[in-house]
C-alpha cells in the first residue's frame, strides 16, 4: 500500500496529464524504480537453538566415545532428544546410524580376535538400543552360524594351552563332523574369523581333518578369507577335525 503523500502525488499527476492532454500536449512520464527492500534476518526460534545445541553435544559425545554412557549425557540420548523435537532431522538420524556402524565394527573386531564372548556382549548392547536394525540382525545370524559350526560342548573356545608335538597350541576349535559332511558352508564364518585373526597376529595354524581333501578345503577357505595373507601351518589327518592356533613360526 502506498503512503498518503505518494497517493496524493499520483492523483495530482493524473490530473495534470488529463489537463495537458486536453491542451493537445504530450507528456512522457518516466517511472522511478523503488529502492530494493532490504532483507530482514529471520530470528531463530528457541526450538531451533535447542536442536542445534543438542546436535553439538551429541557430536562431541560421539567423538569422545561416549555412545551410551554416562546416563543422560551421551551421544544416543542427545540424538534421540533432537528427534523428539524434530523427527525428520537428518543430522540426528545420520548420527544414530553412525553409532550402529561403530557397534558393528566393535563386534567384528572382537570376532576377528576370537573374543566371541566380548563380541556377544557388544552385540547385545547394540540390540538393546537398535532392536530392529538390519546390520545387527545380520551380525546375529553370523554369530549363530559360527556357534552351530562348533560341537555343543565346545561352543566356547578352549582356553587352556595344549601341546601338539613340541609346539603349544594357543587355542583349539573342534569342528563338527556332521557339519563337515553335510553343511560345511556353515563353517565359513568361523574359518573367516580365524583367518583374519592369524593375519593380524602372524600366528600359525594346524588343521586336523579326516581326509587330505577335507584338510585342503579348510585351508583353501581360510586362505581366501585372509585376502592375500599367506597363512602358515600344516594339515594332519585325524578322526576328530579341529583347527589349532599356534604361536608364530
């Protein structure tokens, strides 16, 4: 809406044009552009300020490794607080996804070092916070396959040192003959985990198998999982299949 003075000016200008037109005179009116309106910064709401502060706190807690502890002052709680205020907040959703990946990485590292109990604890903690996440469900299935690959009485690895010839075995993993005969592909997660372990520790292996072909199959799968690392060890015939982890050669 024009200001009153501008309106009076416009009316007067129109009257002048009418009078001059009646006199046969031509009048050229040049429009003067109005100065551009200055953009006024939009003030942030209290809710936006709170969301931004919570995101900063969540990221700081994440970088410090405070994923779920201490209580009410950790990355998970801060990201969830953001989603309560802004359910579609992409930064909070990405932060929670990064937490799942971090949990999964911890589980995989524990499995690679044959620390199955530690891996189980980490996985249960992750599932408590992210109960329906597909990545954690895949990890759970992988661990269950590893446990099924071992005889029931040997689900937990042997911790006592046993002597093999003149060499002390660090760990032994008995293999189910039934699984080897009918469903040996279910052994692949266990073999991959052991292969990754020796690739990191430079330990050697002794493969006990019922036949030479069975032993060579077990070694081939571990070699494939080691991704170029040369696994050192040997194959021996035995009625009780197992894989023994030995000190570095």
